[in-house]
């Protein structure tokens, strides 16, 4: 049977997501390692605040891209740090665009926005766009090891949500500028509208990439248990609503049929949810990884997992 890695070999961006504790990072790392061994220059990028990539590969991976092994590179994106950079960029964009009289008040509002819910997702999304930029992307494949499912869904649906919000802001600003020109000789080109339109273009570009199933795909990692199966079914529906292709399911830590003792009883429970997952996700490509007899650690351990992908 054709492996999941073979079915996704033409993709440029593959997102791995799932409930915490399912083995999502291990599967993402193994998938990326396999791709690099197949001759594809690959970057694995972690947006999970837990940042387990360094532990799995046994090398220090930080906020800058660095080599891990031949053809494989890694980066751990820090959402909090990216939010700080994002706020700094916004402040710089406002310089020279708004009156010096109100700039301090605007900066105060921007600093308050940094503490608001969603600021880290917006900043991380900007980093996604930067990494996926075709002009500056030197990789054949970027594998994203994302945060647990809820955070990731909010992140991936941002282009749709913020795009509509940006349209509203541009429309309001355009009306205000039109009124201003009727009462005074204001500038022909409004700098604020330019900034908003640039952001809108960025969202549109990201949405085009995320919804292009020829280059982008999403893979869920689950265990054969009630909650991961139910949560993934809901997440699939939401991704499809926003036009994002979820094409693969990895069922991890499957207890082998020959297991005895306590594991045999657990296997009986798993069978119910294995059957449910195979039925619910029958339209997706499914890979099953058995419960291994040792921890997955380092390149050799990851290659062992990669054999099932």
C-alpha cells in the first residue's frame, strides 16, 4: 500500500496538528526527516509553545533556521517573541503616516493590543507568510509542527476572518478620506489606506496558499481514543469550511494484536476507536504507527517512525 509520504510528495507545505500528547511533533519530525532523505530540501518549523523539536532531534533548535542533518533544517517559532516583533513593525508603519499629535495615543493602543487575545496568533501567522513566501523560500518542503488543535484552527482561519475585517477598515477609511477631500485639499493618496491594502494583499496571498490543495495539505495525528477521534472530526469540518485540504490521518501508538496482559485489554478498547476512525476518515489517507517498545529519540528513532509514514 502506498505510504502517506508518497501521496504527499508533491506538496510544498504540510501542516501537522492534533490534540496534545498524541505524538504530533514526533510524526511531523519523522515525516520531515523522511522527505529530506528522499532528496527534498526540507524545513521543519514548530509553532507549538512546548517546542519539543530540540529534544527529539538532540540538537539545539531556536528562532533562527539551522541545519539538523543533511537536507533537513529546523526552526522553533516563539509566538511571544513574534508578537513583540509584530507590534514593533506596526509602530514603524504608523510613523510618518499619522499626525505626531496622536502618535503617542496610537502607540499606547498598539501596546494594549499586544496583551489582547489573538495577538500571538496574528504574529505567528505573519511568520507563516514570511516562511511560505515563494520569492524567498529556498525549500522544497516546509513541514509545520503546529500548536494543539484549537490554537492551530484559529491560526489557519485568520486569513478569512481578518481579510473581511480589513475590507471593512479600508471601506471606512476610504469614506473618511472622501469626506476630508470634500472639505479640504488633502493628499491624493492616503498612506493609511496603503498600509491596510498591503496587509490585505498579504492575507489574500496566504489564503491562496492555504487553500491550494496542490501545494498545501493538513495531517492530523490522533490516538485510537474517544476524545482525539471526536475532536479531529470537528476540526476537519472547520478546515473544510474555510477551504483548507486535510488529506491525512496518522493513528499513532496502535497496540499490536499480539500484545498480552494489560495491553491486550487496552487493545480491545482501541479496536472500537480504530474502527470508528477508519470509518469517519475513510476519505483521507490513513497511516497507522504501532506502539513502539522504546522512546523515539534522535535520527535513528525518527527513521523507525518514518518507515510507517
